[in-house]
C-alpha cells in the first residue's frame, strides 16, 4: 500500500473538511466534469463513499482512500492507494480542490510519504 500525508495549516480546518466531504458526497459528478489527470470516465456513483463529522472524514474512491482530520490550526490529510499512479491521482484531486476552495486565502498542500 502506498501512502502519503499532508498537514494543511488553516484557521478553519473543520470548514474545509466539510466542504471537501460534501463536494465528494455529490456522488462524483465533479470527477468527470472536466478532463484532468484524476478523472475517470463514467465513475459509477456506487463506488464513491463519503462519511464525515466535524472533525473526521473518509473518502473512498475507486482508486484509493483519503482520510481527513481537523485538528486545532490544521487539516491533516492521508491518502492511500494500491499503486503510485493512483496515489498521485488522489494527491492531485485533494490539492486541486483545496486550491479551488481556498482561492481567497490560499492554503498550501505539501505531501510527505508516510512510513
């Protein structure tokens, strides 16, 4: 299993966690709205599972899993995939969405390999 983690410094970690989870819970329609490296054509909506609370979230997608945790002052993100290609897709997916959601006050996402 390939994994990596990012600690995103923000004063509103719960807000970004909820925004990401709600976005993905929209049954994946956004995954195919534009051709991007992370898009999979015709992703079956039953292969996208999202669960979250104010402090924790899990996104299960066809190519891996993303775990989110809101902590004081940061959003912690861990992505897991069977191979490096899918890990890169998950990293790009999260980074792209965080960039878009934080346009007014840009957040920095730096991925580190997990042991």
